[in-house]
C-alpha cells in the first residue's frame, strides 16, 4: 500500500517569512495529493490539492509542487501570518480510492 | 464547500458498552465515506472505507467485529464501537466524498470518545 512520509514534524518561522513542508510517497499509482490544515480541536480543512498531471499549483500565498519522478511533493506558504499556525497534513491516494496521510507538521508563526 | 456533520462531538461511556457515531453528508450524496482514528498529536489513521450498500473495507489491524460500520444510504454512515474499553478512547473522524477517487473529501468535526 501507499506510504507517505512528511517532514519536518515541527516548524517555526518568523511572521512574513516562508514555510516549506515536504512529503514523499511510495505508490506510483497515486495521482491525487491534497494538503489539509487542522487547527486545534477542529476538523481538517482542504487548503490545496494537486493531481499528477500537474507539476505546480498556486492559490494566493499557498503553492504546491509535485515531482512524480522523485515521488515527492511540497507545500509552500509565503508571507506567513499568525493565522497560518496549525497542523498541516499531506496525503496521497487516488489509485485505490483511499487517502494515506502523512504524520503532520505543526507550524508555528512567530509574531 | 460541502458539509459533513458528525455526531456526537463528545461522548463518555462505560467499559463494556457500545457507542454509535453518525456521519452525515448534508448537501451532497457521498458515494464513499472513510473512518479515521486520530491519537493526540498524531496523524489520521484510516480504519475503514465504506461504500453505500456494500460491506466496509477494513484496514489491516482493525477489528471489524469491534468497529461496526454501516453505510445504509448515500448520506449516512455509522461507526459503532462495540464492547468499548479504555484503550478505545480516541478522536474518531469521518470524511465523505461525492465523486470518484481523486476528488476532494470533506471531514466531519470528529468525535472525542472517552471510555471510563
């Protein structure tokens, strides 16, 4: 089955700086890679996703890149703000319906 | 986005009793629903995948007789934790998907189960 690894587990950045979270996956059949943001005590919310026919996708301050050959994808948040503080999960799937989640990154934005 | 409602949000039960958790898609028909378990400061661990009208597919290591899943309609899936024990205490969360594999899944708000 799919195995998704995520790094780093914790990340602190100064407000206004950029944050990068990286994930790798193992199943070459995976073709859908969403990123979820989970605030404390709340449900995960999709923030951006990418499909394997695209190398990069951007939505305002958030971007995701995908390297199919190397089987890794990354989340980039620019001009970070305090409200970006949360736990971020990457996931991979699509080949067999289910999503496999990474272990999460706790992002803290320092004012 | 679409709305998935999960109830109850919190439940405390005694050891040996059973607890039912409901997951409803409010404004779309969910062809597939997923049940996850999340330990404190940990990731989402998939327990099972359920498709409407068919038996759930359980992940390795998940006891199907202990975690009963029913997906009787396109808008409702239930997870029943049977004969609960303190080690079953956890955060259980469902997600629902309207389309095919590779489309967005929406999460319920989760259920905090405490078994005493």
